[in-house]
C-alpha cells in the first residue's frame, strides 16, 4: 500500500455481530505494548476481522469528518534511517555500487525475520502476512488465467523481482560475518520475495530523503506498523502525510464512521487489474474498474480491406489514442469510442480525422458504425470472460491446493463480466437512437 493514500467493499453492509474483535490476541497485545513503548497512543481503532475484507481496523468510537484516525510517531516507522543506523549500516556504507533504498529495506526485513525472538521488531513482524497474493507470488498456471494485459504485467513483475534477487546476491554474501548460518540459506529467493511484497504492498509515502551510502533511486517508502492494517475502499477519501512538526505520520478521514465499523483508507483511484498487480486483491463494485481493449481487439471487427487502416492506426498512436481504451460501468470510454469513430471513417471522410479527435460528429453513419463495432467487441469480451470463468471453475475442482489463488482470479473475471454487461446495456440504449 504505497499510500497516496487513497476493496470497493461497502463498509455499511454487515452487522456488528459478524465482526470479530481481535484485540485479545497475543500478537496484538504485544504489538500494542511495543507501539506504546515507542510513544504511540491510540483509542480510536482496534484490530478486528471483517466479512469480505478480512483483518482490518475497527472504530472504537464514532469518528467525525476531519477527525484524526491515527497518528503514528516517527519512532514506529521502519525506514532506510532505521536500517542504516542498525547493524547493517556498516555493510551498506562500504558496499559499492551503493545498494538501493528498496534493497536496504528488504535486507533488514529478511534479517530481522531470521532473528526471530531476538528481533526488536518481532511484534511487528508477527502480524505481517506470511504469504502474499500478488501475481508475482502466484503459480504459473494461475497467472495463465489472468487477462492478457495483466498477465503480461505479472510476468514483467516476476522478471523484475528475479533480477532484483540475482543482482543482490553478492551484497548478501558480504553480510556473512553477521550470521552463523550460510547467508544463501537466509537470503534465498522466497525470503526476498516476501520482503519485496511487504514493502510493495504495505509501505506509506514519505518525502524523498537522500543517503550518500544508498543509490540515487527515490527513497520515499516507510513501513508503518498498525497503520498498515487499514484496508482499502475506493469510496472513501483521507488526508495522509508525515507531519514535520509532530514527527508523526497522520491520517485524517473525510468520512464519518459509526462505532464498531471498519475504517478504510484509499490507496488511489486504481482499477482492479492495478489493485491485483500491486496489492494482490480485487475490489468489488470498484467505480474505477474497467476492461482494457488491446490494439489487436480494437481492429478485430473492422474491414480488413480498409487501405487507410495503417494510416488511421498511426494517427491514433501519434495522438495517444491507442492505449488505455476501456469499457467501464457506464459503457465504452470516450477514448475508445473516439478511436473507433476514427477507424470507422469512410475513405471520402478520412480528411475529417482531426474533427473526430476534437469530438465532433462526422455523420450518423460513422456514429452508428462505431457503436456497432464497440458492441461486437463488448460481446467478444463477454464470451471470453464467461469461458475463462468456466475454466477457473473447473480448475478449482481439480486443484484444491490452489483454491485461494483461483478464487481471487475468479473474482477479477466476475467483476469484469459485470462491467461488460453494464456496457452492453449502455451500448444498446445508444444504438436505439439510430433505429
């Protein structure tokens, strides 16, 4: 959760009797003691388990709009400052080329987790997920079930983490004097993957800092114990930032919360594919969710005999209309329809392409043709999505060990099917104007 701060989950949906307060659990008792020793005081929130979102934070009192919901002292944050001032600092300082801020944080997490009971950060490490559901952590056969655009990004993500691990091995070897065991057994791929996912999914944003002993990559991430239990909803807004005067990371809500409700933050206006890729979950009824149309599908139902097609595609490329073409809850995006209108221009109307990009109506024929093509693309996606849902369902019956991963993929396809059905209805309404 690199919080800009922003689970499309309706937080008013469930009865309090379905919420399980987890304050009594030993790991949270220890965490609260640990936080208190670091000057954290909080009476607004309590850890709990909620239907639909899992573990999160519950309001212990009613919260007003604009009220501070959490103020976490700097002493509780895990940053590169923490790492450099630790036993790892001397090794980081002398390593050339300088390690990245991300490598510093990941190395510290792996090392402290290995330390177990000896770690000063044990109370925080104990409540971190043992595993993650980002695509980089999924089995290859599950990744193959993702939408094409997301699958490609997932494979890029996996390659990135593998290269990150390979390029870090010499640095890990330099840490051997700190450990009785072979560093290869401590800083293995699975350990680094866990640390990478911890930072990638849970870090908050701080203003850029710069250490001479670290590379010039942006040093803006901090892990925020307890605060990072807050789940995401696209339906709320918060104000979040590090307060230089109080030296605390502060979050204020712009929403009201009743007592014993789950309190949410917003990670940003992200669609479900982005949420899945970066955070490993899907948001139900996410207003930002969409279905992406690739260039290949964009021209699938256009005449292959159109001699101007290459030129039309080139124009769309030059003007930034070949990417981020989508179907949403309220139908095909303006960008998608604009691209289709230009691609559908008849030969004698081709010189009007600039007017199309400006949003002008060229002719009823052009409008109708573009809507017809959009409908065909929408129906194609609906058929593909239904087929994928059937495939996922069969695999769930056959691969019980992968049930959690497959259920997550299933939820992504289910949300996309809902969007396509909504878009199909909108397109039908728009087409009635031409009948």
